C-alpha cells in the first residue's frame, strides 16, 4: 500500500474513533441527565404526597383549615425542598457510609445537594481523589456553588483538565450505578 493510502486509512480510522467516542459521551450525558430528572420527579412526588397528607390531616383537625389556600402550602414545600436532606435507601446509605469519614451523619452530609445523584457523585469523587468531602461539599453547595468538575480542579490543581473531567465522569457512572441499587430493591 502506498504512503498516501496508509495516511488516508489512518485518517478514516481516527475519524471513526472520534465519532464513536462522541456517541458514547452523548449517551453517558443523557443517561446522567435522565437519572437526575427521575430523581427530581421522585422528590416532587414525595413532596406532593406529604402535602396531600398534611392537607387531609389538617382538614380532619379543623374543617376551616381545608378552606385555606393550598397554594401557600405548596410554595412553602418548594422553598424547603432544596434544603431538606436526601432520603437514601438503606443499601445505598450503608455503601456511602463506608466511603465517608467515620461517624459522618448522612442526613447532614446530604443537605444542600440538588438530588441524590449529585450527592452520591460527590461522595465517590471525594473518595477516589482523596479530597475531603466537607471541602468538596462546601464548593458545590456553598453560597457561590460551582460545578463538581470546577471544584475538583480548584481543590486538586495538580490534575489536568482532562483528568479532572474523566474523574467526574467516573464518579457520575458510580453514582448512577449506586442510585440504581435503591431502584432495583424498591420495585
């Protein structure tokens, strides 16, 4: 084969490799996003169920309370939803407890995270990279929250941008697999 033919063949193979990687990356991103959306839907359903039970209980205690505007109660539930702790399945909680420092309270540790997947992802990245969880959590959920990847790059400046991104993606995969533990046991 001539040099030109080898060069063309190499270029075609490289292009195909880039396309396959791009498809994998997009699928991984979509899987992560879908899991996050499912988690949010579950938390909204739980909040709706809690609100409905509160309205029924209030109506039983005081018939006039049933006439109170439900919208005000719904807005209060939405305002506290982001600050409430994340309820974890017992298998997931046991697995995460092993990854966090001894005597860590999971309820306190999970406060401030948007959803279960974000919390689990931060736990794995913290453990995998040797970053103290409390420092990572502060960067992600503090007054000026930043993305997990940015927090990793700030706390571990020795990592290249590509390595930090790869570690965050690894944490996402581990978080999704762990979150599926609770879904497989609850079905």
